C-alpha cells in the first residue's frame, strides 16, 4: 500500500471505473479526493462530470480545457517528427498521457496533495505513461493505482461495488475499451481479443467503412510552415481547429483506420483498432512535402531516428532527456519544410497529387527528360566507377559457382 495520504488528485472520466475508484480511495485511505477531467477534444459532453464527481464524494472537481495546449505543445511536436510506432500506429493515446500526467502534478502542487491516482490497469501501457510522467516532474508524489492492489477483478465487481454505495451507473454499456481525443479513437476488447476476427461495425465511429465512402474524390490543400500545418484550403486555422476539420473530411472518406497487433511496453502483444482520420491526412501530407524540402542525408538520418522517438513516446518517456534531444533534431530538420500539398481523398486513401514550396530542392533543369544544359550525363560513368571500387570483384567466385536454373549448368 502507498504511504498514508490525506489528499489525492484523481484522473477522472466520470465512467464506472473512475467513479468506483473515487469512492474506494475515500474508504481505503480515509482521504480527500479531488478529481481532474481533461478536455482533450474528445467531443464528449463534460457538463455533468463535475456534479457527478461531487455527488460521489469528491471535495472538489476540476474540468480543464487543455485542447490548445494538447494541440500546440504535444501534437505539433509529434507530427513534426513524423513518428509512427511499429510503422502503423500514430500514437494517439500515447501522446495524451503525458499532458494528463502533467496536469495531475500541477493540480497536486496547487492543492497540496501528497498523491495522484489513475484508473489504468496493471496490464496496460497507460500506467507506465502516467507514472513515468510523475517520476519526471514530481518524484516525491505518491502514485495510487487501484487496479494493481484492490480485489475488484471484473466489471461485475465494479457494478456491485457502485450499486451498494449508491454510485449512479450509466445506462449505456460500452462493448469496447475506448480512448478518444482530438487525434484519434481507439478500440480494444470484445471480438478484437481474437486477432482473426474482423472488427465489428461498432468500431466505425470517426470514419465510414471505405466501401460506403463517396464515389467522387475530394481534393484538399494543406499549407505548412516549418513543419507545422497552418491552413486548410487557403483558410488559416489553429492546430486544434484544423485537425477537427480534417477529422470530418477524412472520416467522410473512410481514411485513417488501422487494425494491428502491437507490442506493448509491458511485454505482451495486444490487438487494437485505431481511427485517426485527420492525423493520417496530416502524416501523408507532411511526408510528401518533405520530399521536396528536406536534404537527402537529413531525411535519411531523421528516418533512422523515428523508431527511437516513437518508442520514447509510446513507452511513456515524453519528459525524458532522450525525447527532448531527439525533438531538437526533429525541429531543426523542419526549418525548411514550408509549402502546400494537394491531396485526393478517396475510399480510405489520402493520396498526395501535388506539392510546392518556396524552399523546394527539386530542380527541373536537373531532373528533366528533355534537353538540358546543366547535367552532363557522361559524368555518371566516373561516379559509378568510383563507387564501384569498394565492391570490385566482391562475390565473383560465388557467382562463378552458381548453377543456372534455366540451363542446368555452371555459369561461365
């Protein structure tokens, strides 16, 4: 059990789990509980969350609008890096946890609390992300993780606990374990626990099935400045507003669905479905614009570092020296990435079809197939000859001894 505490800050959603945790903390520790609910652009009605927390026993309940901080301080740095975990996951849940953890710590300091608490389970990644954030920002704070210590082992146990104590239960029953913010919506559980099962229709919330998307493609233009998206179809928008608009556009065309089995940091494989319509469009546009703006060696070096950066975010090390050092490199690489990308949205795809930039490194006089006065093709022979010196004769003996499958004989 954690050290004795008199005041705890609880990350609170208003759902069954965190409502039970609120009451459990009071009974187990005899402490005051203050709740924190963060609006991350999940587009849920949070109007009744404060009243429910107070009715369940919280001494104070805070609902904080952190959408702009989330978009500018967390999503933009992530998107500038081009990070993607295991080549598929755009880190939608991972990137939100350090911000929630930061706000928990800030509120704990303001309220004089000795501990923070969360509703993440002992099998998931989120417990790691919350607690590593606390370790980085306030190592003196205790962290209470009820799922790791209490004897409630099922949703039925939680419901019985709540009913016995008069905690109001929602009439709605969620089939999946879900997490939503302005970047994505994730689904786990139910039929998804068998990797062979196709996701059910309930996993289509932000996006339509591609086969139900419009038969006519839609074109959009996204403008970037130093790696950050700043305008959509010529209209300047805040990062949060731009992403919200792209979520609607991408969702209408069935863009941004991922069904994958991933490697959790805690050691197990898990299957999840992710809807990230706006993020998928921004990722495609950003990578495409880099094609004409980034120097080859800078791009290749950055690409080599993406797995390290993505792992730092996924594993909960947002507030770490390695992530911040990598971020400095990522941001430096983006200084020239300004311009506009035109994309065609159609049946689950966001296909870049045009790009332009004042910093373009593309030279038509070098790349043209027509007559040019710049590139001397004969120079290529010397380039190849010099690069071939290192491997000259390498593998010659092995090649001589190979058998030709077609002729059935040793090659001359």
